[in-house]
C-alpha cells in the first residue's frame, strides 16, 4: 500500500482506508453471519473491549469515507452486544468486564450518535445507550475509597478491583464531556469536571499533565502506590475530553489551558522518544518490542482522538496535523497485499514483522485521521441554539441524551 501517501487526494486516502477496513473485517470477523457466530465477538487472543474500539472506528469510517458497505455489520454488532438493559453489560462478558471495557462500547455508541449513524429498527437511539452507560458508571463512582474515582473492574471477583486506573477515569471523563456537548446538559459537564479534578488531585494526572497508569485502593491511592507507566490511549482520552470541554465552554479557562498542557505532554512522551521521528510510538513497549496484545491497539485510539482534538480545538491543529501525516504515511507504507490478492495486512509502526488486529486498527485510524478535517461536524446542542436535544431523566440525577441534535 506504499502508493497511498499524504500527498494524494481525498479519494486516494478513502481508497486506502477501504482496503484496510475491508481486510480487517474479513480477517478478524470471518465467522460473521455463520451459524453459531456471535456478532461483535473477536477470536482469541483479542478481548471484548478491542471489538468495541473496532466498531467505534468503523462508525468513523462510514462518516469519513461515505462508504456504507459495512453498516449492517456494524449495526448488528453494536446492538447484539447491548445486553438486556441496553447498557453494554451482556451476560456473556460478566466474567471479565471492567469499567473501561464497557466504556469502549459506549464510546462507539456515542460516536454513532454524534455522527448520525443509522439506528437499527427496534433498537434504542445511540445517544440513549451512551447515556445509560454513563448513568451506571456515575452510580459506581466510589467516594468510600481514595476520595472518589472509578475502580478498574466492576466486580470484586475480578483482578484489578482494588485498582483505580487512569483509563477508566479518562473514558468516563471523555464520555461525560461528549454527552455535555451533544445534549447541552450541564449535569454531564459537572461530572466531567469532577472526574478530571479527582484524577488530577490523586496524582494520576501529574503536575506536568502526564497521565500515569493507576493507583492502589488498598493504599488509599497514595502517591507511593501510583504505577507510573504512561500509555498513549490514556493520555489521548484526557486530551480529547479536555478539547471537547474547551469547545463546550467556548474555549474558556481552564479547559483551553488543560487541552494545551495535555497535548504538550502527549507529544513529548509518544512522538519524541528515541527513533520515533514524529511517528506515534507506544513509549513503554514499542522500543523493547514487548507490547501486549491490548497495548498494540492503543495507538489506534490515540490517533483517533488526536484527529478529533484538532477538529474540536482548531488551535491545536498545527501541532497535531504534521504528526498525523507522518504517522499515516508510515502506517500505509507498512501495509501490503497478501498473495492471491484481496486482503491487506499491516505491520507494526515500530516492530518489523508484528502483525495482528492492533496493527490493522492502527493503520485504519492513521489513514482515516487525515480525512477528519474535511468531515461533517459532529452533532451538538450548543450555547447558540444551533442544535436541539431531547432529554429523559436518568439515574443519579443525570439526563439521557436522545439522538435529536443537529450538527453545529
């Protein structure tokens, strides 16, 4: 796929994204539609959360390229995995589901709401689903330990229940921010502020806006209990959430400043380590070539949210765009067509020979990130009245965002 680079027009980028998206679905969801297959489920060794991230990326793919060939596939998976309460808590995931896993699917629904992705007949609106998950996680907010925050895991029998990590906080924060902008409901904005401030006060966002992995509940999330590994998806989750809040508040303090500081720390850590050459790098494991299956997909989320940050906070675009272009060119150059034609396989940006779903998703997000600036605006109910949103009372005093907002 070396013929696809950032000097080519939009239709060439769209074609490259189509090659990667088609191959991803055929390679990793090849049982879709067969008897006994479960929509939305990936084969081992891939976990459920990563499928949610894929579906989120495919919703974006539809909006960015205009290609609706996979819409029925995406609709079916997003609805099948809802669970009986329309909250992405399916019974078959009870053994392993964490707050971050549930939120991965909720953000796919949120993207569908913001982008006007078609709903499946008889299913709830995408905004309703995202709000359902928010309501549940707001009820799980744990003031009894560490003065607040979400535990990584939902159930006490799962490893990680005694850990409060930055990705759980960051995804909750981001969803609250996006629901605030989408619905115009201040309650969501208040929760976004609460989640952000707690994460900062506890030290998971440090004084230079580096996002650290997590803290031990058994030690009351004390400073000496903090695991200081940094991951690109956690850093980008807070960056994009801050950019959305900056947009929602018309770039008023403190959200513009927070956005700027998160962008600085993210670029310093993930675009500047040895040999990164302004290409996104998972600093904690790409250098040593020992990224886990999960970690190999994190860069996809970081690229996705960096591109959206540039759209939501246009004053960040100059800092972000060149890095996205370099990363997209590198990703496309590492994709090649398998023998027999048809399928494309993409290698790691930094570890030659490493291939898999994570690498394929990174390539998709890297390429389609270059299409974001020309895409239709995301739906919102904003302060100028250029949008509407109906609201139904949800749990814990929050309000559900039904999908009736118009693009702002």
